C-alpha cells in the first residue's frame, strides 16, 4: 500500500513539472508560426470609403418597415444610404432590398445594386443589376425598375428576362400593380412577350 502511495505521489510531482512545460512549449510554438500583422491591412474601410464617410452624412444598414396605401406590408433595407440634392429631400442607397407581402400571402422581393429615392415624387429608381422574385415562381432580371414608395406599383421601362412558372420569359417591359381587391399583386408583361415553354417547370 505504501508503494502505491509513493508511486502516486511521484507521478503527481512529475505532472506538476511537465504540464506547465508542455503549456509553455505550445505557447512558444504559436508565437513562432504566427505571421506578423500589418496594422494598416486590418482597416475595414478603404481610403475612398473613409473619404466618402467624412465628406457626407451616411447611414449604415438602414431598415424601414410599414404598410402601403393598399395595406401590403413593405420592408426596405440597404447596405448604406445617404441624402442627395441641395435640399436633402432625396437619397441614394447601395445594395437595396425591398420586400412586399400582401394580405393574401403573396410575396415580392426586389433587389438592386443602387436605388435613387425621391420621396416628394413618391418614386424610386432601382438601377444596376435589378432582380425581381415572386413567391409564385417568377425570377426576373432588368437594368432598371421604377417603383412607387408608398404603394405597390413598379415598372421596367426596358427589356426584362428570366424564369416564369412555365419556362423562360423575355419581354420589352413589365408592370407590377395591386389588384382591385388589394389582396394580391398583378404582374403584366408587355412589348413583344416571348415564353419558352418548359414542361419540367410544370412538374
């Protein structure tokens, strides 16, 4: 019994020495394999971004939620937004996303690289790579969509293309508006509409 106690005591004594040495060795290894850090390379903003932020007022990741005049739920977000114009009445937003949900459960999502908002005219120009997606199976792309701010009304003045529930669709223009019942949205394609039917999309 005494032999076992002595062996156990010696083991504990050795562990008290070895464990701190192992920990010290691991820490030394971490310092040896780590690379030097350039403090200027870790800045989250470029010089251009810093200049833009200091020269003009800017809001980061704004979010707005409310209801349109027809009762649909509207949520708008952006990466950044800043006032435009001498009177500050307009605004420009980058990486814009708008989502509309009707009382009937239909959902429309519109995304664009940039948005120019004119609250006084109740209009917004969505520019760049504009993507339009609906819960009933439409995924449409356009270079520009003009949309109202306080009601559901959007128009693409130029060509559109993308996927429809029955296949691929192209058209010279597109209009989104509320129905008379204001529970659902109506999507109308105009000016040389072409639908390439795909039976697989009907499965």
